[in-house]
């Protein structure tokens, strides 16, 4: 049995198959140097997350995504575009046209963006992940390899500060692509240079994953070097060989250099995983956990596999997770993947699945956290972007990130609930509408309360659910909540809104007593989630009422308002 006739392709590999390049080579070279600088500014004493499951849990990360702002050439990266997608095309829900059937909750991003890295690593941490296995392109100056390596090092630079370990998954196939493209003439020499780079830059870092007293190294293959003698040559710069794992059923190609194998994704789904766990006699085996497989390759104009493993909501993920958890033959498993959008194997938050994969991981690993902490990490990311030019605010957010790394969720929440005004947050009921309309009331003068409802259509701001005001007929509805027992002072209410079309009235409003006149903000048109806030009001009697008031005198199915993540701020 050799269930790996197809292998996922590394950065630029598919374009290589199509005879196209990825652009001019970067000026970054492959010379060894000091280890990447750790991001000590953003985090304090990181604390490991406890969990009931004792097995090591790693997640496979792709570092190959670029936006216009991060690419260095002003263009979108090929993994968002493939051959025919244009992320500058934006639909009415704020969704960009990307090469994926699924959409990141934070939108398409650059893998080296430090705010994105912080967000991703903290999510991993609070989901119970022990470390990140980075799909590493090597050191050759060809295609987009240098940029991918720089992105990898942006991730590595924050791992220790967050409290995660890391290792690399070597793409030896990239050596062949570079050779075929005329960028190198010595394939073994290029691979030896890669090993020297790993030795001098990564293997010596305190949080590099070590297994059996040697640095862990996985290879996505082998695909270029397929004999034991070749791997002995490749490893010759190393005084200590790594604990080297090949893809399942491929270790014979490395001979004694291989210490084990790791499972991956294959059309036979749990049948192949079960066979590997129960029958393959490899001395060290890493399991594979994944949510499904649905590639965009054909739709995106690339070659590649077209078979599918249905996600079935969270069911496929839970099946593979339970298999890995319960398999007696493995003590480590890799989640495949964090963010391969082209193959539909991502577990990071998306519009389609919300935080579902991560909350399932929390529950099955016995992690003492929930979606609430994951949403808080998203709030940190949103505020990083909202206050990008505000040095004072970024210093506060550094404190919040440090608190999250140290598992001081209360301190982080207090900082982040203050928003941009330096205030403190006040708890409200179901501000993210994850519990439907619980905690919210609806008033209508004309029996059209049904125009206000919670749903998941097009995804929420931080998670799947949001409030919607919509109807194909005329309506007027006021969705509101009242709180009491507030300390005297000035307050405002914030929310995230996405709105299309025109209404006769669309307000976000607040008042501090039942007989008071509402103070309100008129809602504009927002193609993507946008934070809005009410005017400040003075609370003297402890009471605050707030919500959304919408009126449409004529029916129009194109008109909608989505509202989410409501918070009260004491100034």
C-alpha cells in the first residue's frame, strides 16, 4: 500500500507545472546569519496552555500568502489569485474574489504581516496547539521562495514570545523546480546549503522542536532526493542528523536517515489513516488530522487533484481528530492544515465555519478555554489594524498581547474592551449573536418583527453569527437591549456593521433613561465590516438602552444591514 501517489505542491510548484514563473527573484540570499530576532516587545512571560490530552499537537502552516501591501511588488500573491482570480473584485458582502471556496474571517492576508502572525499564533495557543510546523521553501533565490522564507521567519520570530514551539517541513521538491527553471545547477549542493541554513538559524533556537534528542525535520516527500545515499549527502553539513520524518510509506527512499513517517490527506479518508496507525511498522509516526479536502485548482485554472473529501460541517475534522487521539501507535499528530485555502483544508476561522474547528479542538483536547478567548484574539487583531498609526494605542495592545501570552485573559479583556477611547468595557448579553436573539428584544409598529433575526449568511464579524435587518417587503424594526446597574459616567456603544442598499432610516442609537430622547448615529453603506459607535451619553441612574432601528417604506431584497459584536464602553 502506498497511499501517496499525489502530493500537495509547494510554493510556485503549480505555476512551475504550468510553465509560468512567480516573478523576479528576490534579492534575499541564502547566507547563514544570526537567528531571527524574537518579538519580545509584544509579549511577556508566555505560559503554556494545559490540556487533558497528553499527545503533542502540531499544526501545518503555509507561509505563502501575499496582499498588495505585503508582496513587495504591489500585486496579490498567486495563492490568492491562482491563474484567474482577482481579489480587487469585491461583492456586496465585502468578500474579495480569491482562489478558494472558503474565506478567512479576517479577509485575505499577507503571511508575513506581524499582526496576522500574532493573531494566528495566539489562536493556535488557545486551541491547545503545542507548536507550528512551517512549510519551508528552502534558501534558493527562485520564484517566490525568498519571500516565503521571510514570511516563515516572521512567524518564527513570534513563536517563543507567544509560547509555541516550531519546526519546519522541508519542500525538497522546490530544489527540482529551481533546477528545471535554470536557477541552480547543483541540486545536492542547494539542499546542503538548506541544511546549513537550518543548522545555523533554526535548529539552535530554544523553542525548536526536538524529538529523541535531535531537531525534528519533516520532508514533504521526498520528491527530489529519493535514495538513502542522496540524503546522507544532503545531511553532510550537520554534525547531528535530525529526527527525520518522510511522508507516509516513503521512508525507504531515505533509508537509515529516516526515523519515521507522518500521515497526510488521501482520498480514502479514515480507511488510510486507520491502516497507517494500525499496520505501518514505522518506529515514529505522526498522525494526520484534517477537516476535509475541496481544492480550487480546476476553478482557479491550475492543475492538481480534483477529488474531494466532504467537510460535512465539523464531522470530518472530528473523525480524524478522534482517530489520532485514540490511536495507541502515535503520540504526535499534525493538523493539516492551518491555512491551505487552495485545497480547502484550513482550520483557522473562516466565514463558512466560524471558529468551529478550533472550538472542537479545545473541547476534544480538554483545553480550559472556549470561543470567547478566540473572539478576544480577533478583537486584538481588529484593533491592531484600526489603530495602526496610533503609537500609544499600539503600546496598550502590546500589553494585551503580553497578557494573552501569559494566559491573563482578564487583563487582556479589560484592555481590549476599552476600544480606542481608553475606556473600560461593560458586559452585555450575547453581543455577538452567537446565541441567536437571546438577550435582545425587538419592537415594531407594524407587525414586521420578523425582519430582525440572527443568521450566519455571509459570516459574522468575529464568528459565524450576526444580526440582520432585512425583508423583501416594507418594514420597521428596532432591535435593542437594556442594561442596569451601571456606575455613573459617560458611555458609548460600539458595534461592527455591514450594510448595502438604501433605507428610509438606519440608526445605531442609545439613551440613558426610559423617557430620554435617543442619541444616534446614522448608518452609512459599508461594503465590509466597519466599526461604528453611538454618541456618548451621561448615565446617572445606572440605565442604558441601545440597539438598531431600521425602516424601509418600500420593499427591496437588495437592502440589508448586518450587525455584530456590540460592546458598551465607559469613557
